[in-house]
C-alpha cells in the first residue's frame, strides 16, 4: 500500500514539475543550437562569397591604355576573391617582363613566387628575386615590391646590385624598375669613381 501511495504521489505531483523541467531543458538546449546554426549559415554564406580559380602553364599579358606593360609566365597560378580582396599568386618559378611605353622590354624579373593585388596594384615578388635591366644592371634580393601605379620598386631586405662598374650591397632599396635611379638605405660595397 505504501508503494502504491508513493507511486500515485510521484505521478500526480511530479508530472507538472517534470514537464516544466523538460520544457526548460529543451528550450535552453535549442537556443545555443539556433545560435550555432545561425553562425554556421553566416559562415557558409561568407564562404560562398570566397572564390578562387587555379590555372597551370600560365602566360598572361597585362594591358594599360591598349599597350602591354607586363608579361608573366608561370607554371601555376591561383586567384582569390573575397570581401573586397582580389589577388593572384603565381608560383613554381615565375618570369616577368616589364615593358616601356614603346613596347620594349625594360626589365625582367625572375622569382619563386609573385603575388598581385588588384585592389592596391602592387606586385610582391618573393624567393630568389632577380631583376635584370636592359642596361645589364642586376638586382638580387629575397623580397621586392613593385608598385604598378608609379612603376617603382621597394624592399627592406638585403640587396645586391651589380653594374658594369660597381657592386653594391645593403639593406633597403627604393628605386625605379629600370634600375637607373635607386637609393639603398644601408649601403656597402665597391664603387668606382671616374
């Protein structure tokens, strides 16, 4: 009889309480799930706005006002587009030719990787960067920026410049792409004066 009484007491008195606990547990458990689902949905939408393409055996010419100013050859290229950023990375050994307004080669750049940001119009050359001008001036460094708008180059890395008369070494360089005019921040080397 006591068992029967306990059973009736438990079932009648506890049902609303247990129901309230279950409802509360389900409600609070669903709320973080909904937040997580919203975050996952937002992330999926952002990912869908992130696009990239891959190409192999790339041979690209860039034009400006109907004239070619740049030619790139690379074994591999990958373009990224996301949230207002748009850039292409060329890799696997890159060869770049820069042309003057008369369509003559002004300089040639060879590097491991080149990244072009179409928003800022800046090329970032990385890895065993070698620049050779038509005047046979040579620049060696590990990292070099080329600013397309005003066609100048910059680096804060160690540089070596070889001309017919001089050999210069230093850290930091700012100059033009033809290596006719440049400034090395911390310079050392052999300079021949006439």
